[in-house]
C-alpha cells in the first residue's frame, strides 16, 4: 500500500537559514512525487513535482527537491528561507489519478 | 473564475443536521477530488470524479457521505446526520486530463456543534 511519512511535525528555522523538510514514501512502482505548500487560510499550491529524469527538481519560490530511490525519499530544500515561507508543507506520492498525502510539516520562521 | 472556488467558506451546524458543500471547478478540468483535512492532520482522500466515468468512492468514511458531479460541472459533497468527528476542512481539487497537477480550492471549514 502507498504511504507517505513526514517525520517532522513542526520545524522552526531562522530567517536566512537553510531548510530541509523530510519525506519518505512507500510505493510499489516508480512514484510520482509532489510537494505542496498551504499558507494560512489558503488552499494547497504545488511547489514542485518529480516523474522521471533528473532526480534534482527545481520548483517555485526557490525550492528544490531530490529524489533518492535507494532511500525512498524526496526531501525538500531551500538554501535561505524568507519569513513568507512560514506555512504547512505536504509531500504526496502516487499516480496522477490518486495521491496519498503526508501528515504535513509546519514551518515557523524566526526573525 | 480563475481558480477552484468552494462555498461556503465556513459552516457551523448542529449535530444530526445535513450539510451540503459546493465546489466550482476550473473550466475544462475533467477530474475533481474531495479531501478532508482534520485539524493538524494531512489530507484524507474522499472521492474522485473523472469526466463521465463512475466515481472512485473508496475514501468515503461512511454512508452518511455522498457526492455528485454532472459531467465537468459543479460538484456537491453532502454529509447527512453530521457528527462532531465530521468537523474538518473539506478541500476540493481539480485537474485537467492531460496534467498531473491538482489545483486546490480554499476549502470549507465545517464545525459540528
């Protein structure tokens, strides 16, 4: 069965610091992988996606993620966070028709 | 409109009452999803519509939950005899057939008292 684990429920980083949000998945085939961001009171917005090819993918807002098949991971990174990055981040895996979402990681930014 | 819209944005109802939530998809998006997001939780898949095909209802938690969609138009999610555990944000997402990206609406926050 498909599953997604985001081990960190809440992360706090200082503005300007680097960020890595972890995502591990279980899937029977080569997965489609996604990261979404949910700002307070808003719907989810797609940050980036991986289907095949280069395992390092670039997304919007300066985010990137790396697919590591051997570790079943798809971690999200940003070299320098901004206060506006404070939000909930969701990793998702599956076929396009149906995604399984992780529990989310809440990111807090210290000034 | 430019995006997925949902109404109402907030709904407070008494236990035992029925509620109906509405989702207006992006024009041309053939696929439509309903998710439930409980406080502090991830998204829980409820139901998926693809064009005129039979919907995938595998995520509906009980027979109190139902949803309808005609073609590529508006969808309604109905919860009958609401319970307190139904309190959550209900999110709608739509997708074009040839795309993998789901576009989400802002959600309806349901509170059952």
